[in-house]
């Protein structure tokens, strides 16, 4: 007859095999054949006291635009666009967006937005997301004791997705802010909010990564905290807390193929949010410093050419004419490796560093150029919000014609006056007079552009341009250094 092993003992042994560190120590060794479950099998954190302490400072937010004054029940959206939850599964699979699912940039007329927030001062300042209240005519803040207060929008910043509200009150419960810069992957974090209208819902998880780049190009100035905390529509604007009950972030986005939580959530670091809060309280708007460069990650294939031993830094693809970077001497082809003494590991690391400083700030920029490190001093200009997500030049319709060179570009010499107007010296560049090649048009080249370099070859005459391009054929990659009225930068395309 086979020996029987109690099921409880098998469970404990299985847990030990999977993760021995999680198995609890029993108070006393049980007699053989008498395993007990009186002692917890697994040691996991208990957030009960933390939630009881911080819960009263977390609020539900209802923002409405027009309609019946915002008193519609959840789900009665009037003219609002359908959310992923309202769509059949077939359509949900194609409803992919970087932000919170079901949250349009602005509340549709007659619609209602549900979100979360938290109180940051006892006299009634409340922090939430910009996208929760954008376009709202009326904002209601509901406290944990069910008391409802009408809120005033102090100010809102779409680039950081932060909004500051004010309600009338004194002695209100307040959340303490922590320091997200101390967060490390693997640490426990907690979220409290109102997903789908379920107020004061608590979810927990760990930090998955820090300094993450958003899929939304307009939010490149936020180094997001990535977690696996369950976040859904309605959690927007709620606090992300550490195990001491301190706010380390504002829950803002999820990555989803379906519109629902898939294990990847993003929060705005509390330092970024509080920087916005200070400016919103003082001026009602948020300003940021700007370099005036377009950047990308460093290609591993070009390490030797750039004088680098590893693919780190931000490759300068173009420099806006007259910008802070232009005045400081930063050039297309430079690799920015440090900003104000801080290492730039990848291109997405640079915008948050620059945007954290106010316009007029002086900063040191270390660049690699021709294999040598150079330190430049730059005075930051003010960020033009319209330039955050610029559109490329529109393609010029033209009937395909026989090109005078493999690139499909007709060029002519620049006279002295034109060179002076473009800030160029003698023997620099040729003027694009016509674009007949499809690949060149699709890359954004247009009449009026000035080509300064083909690959590594500088061109200052039509003959030099033709010599540099004459041997090119279909399938070759072309890399041009181009200057126009806005900027100087690289244009790359493959010949067809």
C-alpha cells in the first residue's frame, strides 16, 4: 500500500519548489502526518493599514460638457464617442491607442468623463489628469465620505497630462508626496482609483521599469513609470503609492491592443507633476526649456563612424535654424552623450532633462563629433507647443519624369545673396529646383531646399553633386544633409 501524503503538505512543498523564499516558517514542527494550515503558507504584503490611512484623500472626479449639466449616469454618454467597452470584440482588436482606453482628448459635447484624483493640500487643491477634465464645463469632486464639491480648473498641461483643480474646503485629508527617483524595478506599488465607476478600488503590483517613453509623441517630456498594477478606464488621475503611503506617480496610461488592461501601465512621476503644479498655481500655464533639435537613437552599425564604443546617447538628426542648439554650435550628426552632467543613455532620456528646466536656463551639453568629445554651453529657449508634434512637409504632386540623376533631383548653383540669406559660406550647398523622383518626394524633399552633403561628401556646386550621386543605383540608401527655412538635418531614403 502506498504511503499517503496530506494535501496541505504537498501544497507547501510545491510552493517551496517554486519560490522557497515565500514559504513561511511554521511555529512548531507538526507531528508526522499532521500538517497544519493554522500558519499562513505564504508571506505577502498586507496593505490594509496603508489603504485606511490614505484612502480619504483619494477622490472620484466627474467632468461633463454641456448636455444636462453632467448628471448623466455612467454609460449614458449622450453624444460621446463609443469606448472600447461599448464595441463588439471584433472591433476592439483594432481599437489601439497609447492612452487610457475610452478617453478622448476632449469630452464630447453632452458627454461625461469619469476619473480619479487626490488632494494635495488641506485647503482644497486636487491633482488629476489633463485628459480627465479637458473640455469640461463642470467638474464634480466626490470625497470618500460621499460629499460632492464643485471644482474650479486652476490650470491644465496637456504635455504632461496634469491638471490642477480647486475645491472649497478646510482641513481636508492630504496625501504626502514621495520621491519617484528612488523607485527601482521590482518594488511594490499601489493604485487607488475608480475604474469603471467602482470608487476607491485598490490594486497592487510592482514597478516594471522607470524612465519609459510614451507612445504618444506629445508626451516625450515625461519619463513614465511602468508598472504591472491593474489600471482601467476611470483610474486616470489616481495616485500611485509606495509602501510608505507616499505618492510617487499619477496613473495616466495603459498599453493595450483591446482597450482593457494588459499588464502594462504607465504613471507620471510625481516630481514632473509637482513642477507643473507650481507653475499652474503661479501663472496658470506650464513652460519648458527647448534645445531645438530632432533626435533619434544611435544605430549600432554607425558606432565606428561616430566614435562610440556602444549605442548610447541621442543622435542629432536636425537642428532648427536660430534655435538654442544652433546658437550653441550643436550640429547635425553630433551625438549628445551628457546634459548638465547627466548621462544620456538613449534619445528618449534627453527631452525630460531639457523640459524640466525653465526657458533661459544655461546648461552644459557634451557631444561626440568626429570621435572627439566637446562640451558646449546652451541657453534654452521656450518650448513652442506647436513644434512638439510637427507635421512633415507635404508632398508636392508632380508627374514622374526622367530624372537628371539617380535621386530624381534637379539642382542649381546658389548665388552669393542666397548663401548669405541661408547663413552659408562660400562653396556650401546646392539649391533643389525640382523634385521628380518618387522616393525623394516621399522623404519630404522640396524645391527651395539646400543640399549641403551627400553621405560624407560636401557639395558646393552642381558638378560636385552629380559626382557624388552619379554612381548610385536602385536599392541604395541615400543620406543627405539638407538645410531649409526651418532647420538643418538629415534626410534618408532608398532609391527605387
